[in-house]
């Protein structure tokens, strides 16, 4: 990353590139911008052994209270689960405050996220105690929240989203967007069942088609919201990462599941995935590039299979496609700066600032 010092501006003034007054005004402007955005992106979470321990421990705690709930909790009943969840939430909040006082931003964010993760468990325990889940079978049924699609989960999801917004307002930790984004992803599946048109029969082909398109639309909205968040937070922390990731998962997953036996459909799918790769390169967001790259590989492999099925040319065709992609990467690396500069010059100022901030955070 290029670093500018006051002496550099003085030298530029001495060389008659800018006046002394312009140098002073420019330095004051840069100092103000840096003070307003204290390098949160530049010095964000890094891949260090300490951070690995933070996230490993945090994800174990989060998984223990979500994915890995055991049948032993069945003995506590609905009220027991509700109050134990509240107790856990209180402990997590206390730890978050303690880490905040110790200026440990990552552990603070993980504990705040744990509070949000416990919200659906507490809400489910309360609903179970009040008799809203007559067919529930304790923790075994709650675990289905994470892998069974059911419109009744929407009540838990809305409560989780509300808690996530409130916690984010208080703690300002980007990791809090992880449970929020996961919940939105769940909602893209559960809400589709709730909004099914009355003339669509359950388990019919029309139902599956509606759910796939709903996932595409919901994921696209999530990606657009993430982009808006990215623009708003371009000088501070990276709040958009998890929204991008799970928004793309909903959008790309729904799009890929639609499938098409027609060449025209496959070409449209290929064009969309190439667009994702391009967007990822422009916005410096690897999630777009990863999903787009996987989609491109899938459609190219499928097309080559159709043309060279049961032929000795099939592995040769795949090899040629792979090498072509490698050489495309080489060409892009050699021309990225020029192409990106040409494209970015035509973008709005806000978007150029976002891209510059992303490149600075990654050390480009």
C-alpha cells in the first residue's frame, strides 16, 4: 500500500507540482479522512495463530448451542431450555463487555454473536413451553431448525434478525453479521413455503420451481443490501462480508438448481457466472469470483460432456478448458491494473472509494 508523508507533499511543492497552499490543504484533508476512518479495514482480522484460536473457540461455543444440541436437553422441557438459554446469553454478554474493556475486538464480537445465536433457542424454548410446538421432541426437534425447511421457523428467524440488529447497533462488530446472514439464508428457504401461492400443491414440480426462483430473488436482494452496506461502511469495518457470502449462496444455489437441458439456458448461466467473476474482480470480493468460477467450471464441463460423451476426447477437452482458464488468469494478472483503472475511471466517486478501500485492506 502506498504511504504518503508530509515531507512528500513538501517535495512536490518545491518541485512546483502543487503550491504550498495546496499541499497544506491536501495534507489537512488526508489527515481528516484518516481520523474519521482509523484504518479499520487495513488492520482488520488477520490470519494469525491468535485469531485462529479466537474463532475456533468461538465457533465451538456457537456450534454447541446450535448444530450440536443433544437429546439430553429434552429433560429440561421448554421452560428449562428458555431459562438456560437466557443464562448463557447473560454470560456471553458479560464476557463481551469484559473483552470490550480489554480492547479485544475479535473475542468481543464472537461473544456478541453467541448472544444472537442463542436467540432462536430461547424463542423456541418459550414457544415450546407455551404449547406452540405440540409435535416437538425436545432438542432433537430444535436441531431440525438448521437442516429442515419449515415455515414455522420464520418466527425464530425474525426474532434473531431483530436481536442481531440491536446487538450490531450496540457492539459494532462485523462478526455479528454472521448469524444475521445465516438466518437470512435460512429465511430464503422457510419463507418460500409461507408465501407459496394457494394453487401450488405441496411437493409438486411447481412448488420446487417457486422455491428455487424465490431463493434466486431473495439472494439477489441480500447481495444488493450487502453492496449498500459496503458503500456505507467503506471507510470503516467490513460489515458486508457475511451478507455477500450467504446472499451469493442463496442466489447462486437457487440459480444452479434451476438447471437447463437447453444450450441457450446453459449459455445464460455461463454469462451470469462470468459476470460474477467480473464483479468480484472489480469490487475485490473473492466470494463473487469463487461462486462464479465454480459455475463457469460446471457449465463448461457439462457442455464438453455433452459433445464428447463416451469419447476419448472428453479428458482432452477438459484439460484444454482447464489450461485455457489458467492462461486467462495469466492474461488477467498482466492486464488487471490497466483494465481495472479504465473501468474504475467511469465509476461513481463512492464506488471508486469503496474499491480503493478494499484494495488497501488487502494490501494491493
